[in-house]
């Protein structure tokens, strides 16, 4: 990160910041000096004073720029993080360095560098970049960007350039809006770069995914954040002409609260600096002159752990109903219950509530767990889940959430079996494969004299008339299945855990009676 230690107060901004700056040559400024777009249109009498204050205007524009924007790297060498896709001689790094660019999609959390990397790619490829945000843009803006790209592609000489179309939050575009990019990606009008925080497999068209390479970005590591922090401190010290004091504990607090998000880190640092008063600290320097030591004062800003806590405020939990964060928390909860870890299950349940999640969604998930992961090993689990759900409706969230927590602990410690879950899945597959087999006559319902004459219900053995209410040797499958491979019809295979152990003993006993019976159906 290059900084300009400029005691004269010159601008620390850059001309490619997207502010739409115009160049101008006037007395009192260097050739090519840029004037801010935000300068008011002057009267004729004020032209001379405007020329003389162009540098001050640029400095003012730069001062309004957030620290995160000032810190945005311009080259791949300055980019921090994502070494799993950019480290060493990785294909992506090589293609960027050589100016070769292909359509791609960046999937990663906020503050991981998606936008910055897109701009670096455009810079190395010597391409113009068109920015579209799916939050504020629609088909009109997409068409406008495409038309500009076509004009550049049709230009001659130096005017002929490629165009990188960067689409932020691309997952917010609907399917038809995403389809609008496809023909222009295919014919090379644009190099498409999309950025998303949501799982592309769920949010993006398969047609778009097939035309763009997907790269996954990760949260920045602590070492990455520490590097960004040091660069930012150096820039702020040079820009504000002061010294920043940051203890080891304060530094760790900044890194911890950033949670892998560089933008959050820089915003927190900037807000902390804005919230603390400047103090003066005496200094002494050795001079080569005969006067010896020279004493002086320097401006200092001290950032403390307490200040960071006040500036940061309450931590907002990551949770987006219907998004990846939502499903990740629910998945962690479910797997903790399945894994018989009541402590972890309670933790993830509390995380869901802390993030503003619905306790009843957890209650519904507990009902699913009761049949999927516990089953007949402990049938009481399902009733307890229903009771917790009912309690929530009767007494409200405070006590109701606790009832759901009780059911969570019970299910985490209950014996586990997915035998019913697996048996039902096998049954559905078998039914799909053999849906053309007719119901055997002895199982058909005799609803009239006509159906009785057709043999419906004939030779049906009424179980209650049999010894132990069990018709040994009877078979309730279609004949083709009954005479086939028995493994296909052995769907329910109970475990040796919980109540299911008793059910297994009962099932084995009944199967033995069937095998020993002389009155076989088929």
C-alpha cells in the first residue's frame, strides 16, 4: 500500500476512484491537475480563485472518502488474502498478471475482497469496468452497460477496448435478468464478473454458471487482517500528521471484532480515530547541530479496548432467513442433536435465537429429528417435541423457548436410529419402480357383490382369528415382489438401540413364524 506522506496537505485520493473527476490546467496547479466533480459551478468573477484552489478542492474530496475506499489496492501485488486462489503460480494469478481475463463469479463473505479483485482484474487487462449493482439496477442499466461495451469493442485503434461488467450482489437479480447477460458473454462483448454472498448453486442460473468460472473467497485470516491494519495505520498517520497508539490488546480487539471482514476492520479503525481526541506528547530528537537535543510536541491519538467496545456497539449476529447463514445454523443445530451433543445443540439453538431466528422453526426441526434420527429407538421424542411446540403457543416465547430447549436436550441424549427413515426411503423407491403391480386379490376390498364375485378379499386371513393375532405364512406384497429377492422387501431393519431393540426381537420372532408356517400365501 503506497501512501503519500505530504505535510503540505496534498490530496491522498486517486484519479480512478470513480468520482468522475475532470482534468484542468490552471495557474497555481500542476499540469493535469484534477478538479472535483463536487465543486460548485462558479460565477465568472470566481474563475481565478477556483483555479488557485484546485489542489485544496482535491484534498477536500479525498478527505470525504472512507478509509476503506482509500485503502483499496490497485494491483495484485498489494492485494491481501485469498492465497488459495491467488498464491504462488495459481492459474488465476497468472492469468491476471498476463492481462488475460475470463468471465467469473466470486462467492464469498462481505469484506473478503470481491469488488477489489474485480477492479484489479480490469486494471491488469487494460479494460474499462462497468459497475452494476443488483440492489439498485435493472434491465435498463444492464442494457446501457452492454451498449457502452459494444461501442468500445467496435472502436478503432486506442479507442478499441474490452469491457469488464462487474455485477455486485448478482444473486439479487431474478432469472430473466440473469439471462440478459448470456448472449453478450458468449459473443465476447463483455467479460462478466459477478459477486455474491449467497450460494451460487441455489441463487444463480445454471446457464450463467456454465459460462463463468466460480471462485470461492474466504474470510481473511488474522494475519491478513493484521497486514491490512498496519497499512491503514501508516496511511492515517501520514495523512493526519500524527502518531497512532494501539496496544496489543486493542489490536486483538480490532481483529476479533472484524471477523475476517477487512471493510469492517477499516470502518472500526476509522470510527475509533474519529471518536478520540488528539493529545500532545513531548518528544526529543538528537540534532547534528551544536544545540544538541531538540525537544518538541507531536499529536497522538490513542485507541483503547474500551473505546473500540463503545464504537463497535453490540455485535450483530450473522443471520439471513432463507440464506446460507440461516441454513448453516440450522444444519449445525440438527447435526449436534444427531451427534448426541446437548451442549452444542443448545449453543446453536441460542445462536439462532440471538440472531432473531424463530424458535418455532427449531421446534419443527425437532419433530423432523424425532422421526429421522431417533425414530422407534425412543418414540417419546416425537411427543416431547409436540409438547414443546404446544407449550410455546400456550405460554409465549420466554417459557416456550425454554421448553424447546428441554426437548432439544432430551433428543440429543435419546438413543438414535434412522431405521424408519431409511426404510421409508427404500419403500418410496420400490413403489416408484413397481407402481404397475396390481393389488393381490386377498387384499382388495370387497365393496359390492360384483367385486366379491371377482374374488376381491377372497381367502383373506383375519389376523384376530389367528393364534396371537398373527397369520403366520401370510404375505401382503404383490406376488411378483413376494417371490423375488427378499432383500427388496426387507425394508425396516431395526437397530439394537433403545426401544427398537425390543421391536427387532419382535420382528425376528414374527419372521421366524412365517418361515416355519405350512400355510404360505405364495
